[in-house]
């Protein structure tokens, strides 16, 4: 729990996070609305393409506004879909916590035989424009029909692999001077693009990059840039963990920087960020492993929970007889010390503090009082 308390970013404006909402899966069912058209644009062949999104909402939720997470799938801009297994799992799991979640389809690239640096750069550009249109779609809905009851001030954008490229590009490439030389805006459109829903902001509160990369980390410019969560396998042979030339079928597609390099740049700038390395793992390990998916889910959960301004984690410790809370943990985040308060007289409290690898550091015990964890003697 101390590791959670020391996440290197602060909360912003707080929203309703009463009880265990956004931390625990408090909803048993999720309602899904499939194939909602969020925009339209020219596909790679020049034909009109409807852009569609699947939207997941917690069943029985009564809150008038909820934070939104938009997800973009992987597939090297050659394939993949909004119904990919990892996207469906992430959407369902976070909807059960009280979020509205959405998985988008976006325009893909050329067949692999015709891939080049220029073609791939253009594919990322199209994906970026489509991602921005999806953000604008939900802001349009919030301002008008309010069908999905989202909070327009708490929109997060996440992506896996190619989707991570989209999340990074649409957030940090925000100036005309940063447009790649391969991009002809007269043909492809400018930074915002023409995929739909003009007149609304495409800005997001924070981004989640799962095994994606960006072309130029210098596009991250100041401590005030949008917070970013990065998760990346140290042995990723598809998208570089650090900064290397990205290749596809031995075709060099240019130098890119993966999660580790993005984290280093964010730290150097003092940006709010969080980083997790999948030790010894290859590309998108969570896509085919429930254990890795659980790790991914929990790390994202803590990142978002803090950003929402939910400063106390109750850890699901309740009396099953009457539902009363038995343990409180605060402050969170903590810089010097954290208190674990025992709220139930007669309850014996035992706490084990472990590092991120699971190695026990200390055991603490108390009867009816509280336990204080301090950083003084910790590495």
C-alpha cells in the first residue's frame, strides 16, 4: 500500500469517488452498446469510412457523470479491431469499477508488402486524427444529448501497441512545427483532422501507453504536459523498450522511443507519470496472459484513482455482517509517512510491507490502535 501512496504524481480536481468506486469492481454487470458511429473519413483507398466505437457502461449506475476511458487497439496499423480480447477485457473491467469505457476502430494502413516509413507515419497520423474525433464525439454528446453521462473534464485515452502510438501522438504532437516531414496536411488533414465532431476540444486529461512508442520524445516539453502511464516489456522484440529503429519485416521505419525512454523524458521534465516494466516479457504480454492482464489492470487502476483525486484507499476491508468499514489508509499519496487506521475495536491488525517484487520488508502488528509506515529506513 505504501508503493501505491508514493506514485509520482498528484491529484487534480476531485470527483465523486465515494466508497470503493473506481478502485474495486462494485458493479456485477456491464451494458455494451456496439458499433456507434463516432466519425467518418476517407480510408486508405479514398473511400468513405464510418468510424465506430463500442461503449461499455456499468449496469445500474445512477451517477449523472462518470469518467471516460477511450481505448485504441493494437495491430501494427495493419489489423486489429475494437473487439480484440485485451480491449474487451480492459473495457469490461474498468466499467465494473464505475467508468464509462470505449473501444474504437480507426483507419488502418497499407498491406504489409507496401509498408514504408512514409506509409507508417501516415497511418499513425490517421489514427491520431480518429482518436481526437472520438474524444470530441463524447464531448459533443456530453454537451447535447448526454446519452453516455460522461464527465468531459475526465477523459482518458489509452492504447495498446499501435494504439499506444496513437495516444502519444495525439497528446504530445500539438504544434505545426512538430508535424513529421512525411505528412502532407493538404492531403491528410491537419493536427485535428476531419474525422468528425468539429467545435469540441480533443484534449485528454492523461494517457495510458501500453507497449507503444513515439517518434520524438522532445514533443514532451514541460512539467505541465498531460500525465502519462507507460507499461512495456523489457524484452519487447516488436516495439523498442528504449530508443531504437523500429522495423517491420526487416523494413526500417525510423527511430522511436518506447515506454522506458518516455518515462526517462517525463522524469527529466518533472511530468506527472508512472512506469511499469514487464521484466523479461515480450510485446503486449497482457494480451495472452490473465496474470499479466491483472498486473496491467491494477497498475492502471492506481494511476487513475490518484488522478481522480480519490485520496483514500479502503482496500475492501469491510465487516461482512453490516458492511461497516474496518480499515482506513491515509494520506494517499504520501511523501513521508502513511497511517493504517484500525476502525474496529477488538480487531487485531497485522500489516506486511513488501517491495514491488513481493519481497517482504517488514511486519507490523497492533491491537486496536493504528500503524504508521514511514519512509525513513526504506531504500
